[in-house]
C-alpha cells in the first residue's frame, strides 16, 4: 500500500513539473519527465508487495526499518 502512495505522489509531482515547464521555464521539463517515469515504474512494480505477502504467510518477521 505504501508503494502505491509513493508511486502516485511521485507521478503527480512529475506531471506538475511538466505542466510547470510550459508555464514558467523549460528546465522543469528536464526534471519532470524522469520523475514521471520513475513514479510509473514504482506503480507498476508489484513484485515487492508479493514478496512481502509470501514472507508474512510463511511466518516471517516484519523488519523494523
């Protein structure tokens, strides 16, 4: 669930920077596109959640990070 929130917030921030590049300065576009791609990758990557589910089902302990 945390992965979804972080991916969504990064994606929205990337979209904001892309829109801001059209309003203020084109430099925002240079940062906006990679951030948008990174947010999309985080949203699409579901392997980590599946690994955590399997770990908890087998009785593994949750790490305290």
